[in-house]
């Protein structure tokens, strides 16, 4: 497992255990996984005395591997598989490093459904050069680099659309308030969890999913999203309930005693 810096916090993981719960339920960290990670961190960094109360958030996912009959799923290869069946294209397996191959393969399998399909499909360059941002007095050079790295040629627009007080970091994170406005305006946000967990990651970086900041987030994003008050309240309730179920800590009473003998 790893303990590495990410977005101003430390990310600890992963575990690799069989997923026995129903596949249509979104996964969450189990008490056993939580205890295992806490025990390992305590073993490796005992002087830090890290306790469950220090944990800001958790997340879990299910890795789809192609079953080739290995007894231990962790030993399965990382090859991907793609198939088209009654109009449904399924993509499974694969690795981060093979995402372009997977995408090309998916396109090839879907060619019968794609008008204007061209058989000489070639990947384009991923990293087009981005013109450097003009120096902005409200931003540090690190913040400018962060914006260029994340938003590429859209970084200048993100800054131009921000209110002056939004070019500051949300306390406890490296994310600027302006990134929320941009995501709400330009990044196809359908629900509040798209905005806080995926377009930005502040729901994983702040206690209680950033509940303490929801009023300001609302002031910035509600007009951009065009949601009325009823919709905003419903989204907020759903988000906070989702966060508790899938990104909070397992209930204390379910945690096995993880403290190693000293
Ligand atoms: C739990 C887990 C652990 C993994 N661990 C590793 C690992 O350690 N190492 C490794 O190499 N690989 C790992 N993988 C595999 C790796 O994440 C995938 O192979 C890789 O992300 C595939 O890239 P992709 O671009 O094809 O798909 P994705 O990364 O899934 O990207 C697809 C994107 O499309 C978006 N999208 C979907 N529908 C729509 C829509 N209608 N409109 C707009 N956007 C849409 C999604 O939000 C998503 O951002 C893991 C996967 C999982 C689930």
C-alpha cells in the first residue's frame, strides 16, 4: 500500500480484497479495510499517532478484471476486453496506461453504430502545448501552474470568469473557489456529487464532504447551474447522505480493534 501526498492531504491505500457485495450497489470502505489501513499506518509511522478521528474521508471502487480462471483475482492480468451485444458496448479490464488503446478498441467495436466512421482512425497528440498564462496578481506562480496543468487552454477563461474573491483557495485545499464556478458552468454537472466529488475533489479533501462550505458553494454555483431553491436543497441532502454512506468512516462500533500490541 501507499501513503502519498495528493491535493494537500495524504492518501493512504489501496487494499485489494474480493468484492462480495451486490454489484449494483456503490461500494464503500469496509470496517476491515479501514482497520487494516489504520494498523499499517500506525505500524509505519507510530510517532504520528494517527487515529480514526484524523481521517478526512474514504473512498472505494471495484476493479473490473477479466476472469481467466486464476484462483486469486489479484493475479489476473490487466488486459482489457470489449464486446458489442444488442447495441450495448461493454468495456472492462484495462489499465490507466492503456486508456488510448482501450478507447480505440471501443471505437472499432462500435463502428457499425457510428455514422461517418473512418477506418484510418489515429490517436491525436494528448498534450498540445498551452500558451503560458499572463501573470495574474491574485495568483501565486504555483496556483497558475496548477490551473494550466489542469485546465490547459481553458485556464485563462476560468480566471476571466471568476469573481475577484474567487481566486483564493478553499481553506484546507489547493482548489480555488473559481474552479467550482468553472465546473458548474462548463463541465456538464448533473448533480452536486459530480461537482464536489468528481469535477473537483473537495468532497474528499474536507471533513464531512465540505458541509461547512456549502453556503458559499451554493452562492457561486446555484446561479451557474440554474437550479431553484427546492432543487438545491434536494441535491444537498442527497449529496450529504451519499457522502456519509460512501465517503465517511465506518461506524466506530464495527471497527475491529486495530491497535497493535506495543
Ligand atoms: C477500483 C479500481 C482500481 C483500479 N486500479 C488501477 C491501478 O492500480 N492501475 C491501473 O493502471 N489501472 C487501474 N484501474 C483501471 C483504470 O482505472 C482503467 O483501466 C482506466 O481508467 C480506463 O480509462 P478510460 O479512459 O477508458 O475510462 P475512465 O477512466 O473510466 O474514463 C471515462 C470517463 O468518461 C466519463 N463519462 C462516462 N459517461 C459519460 C457521459 N455520458 N458524458 C460525459 N462523460 C462521461 C466518466 O465520468 C469518466 O471520467 C482501476 C480501476 C478501478 C475501478
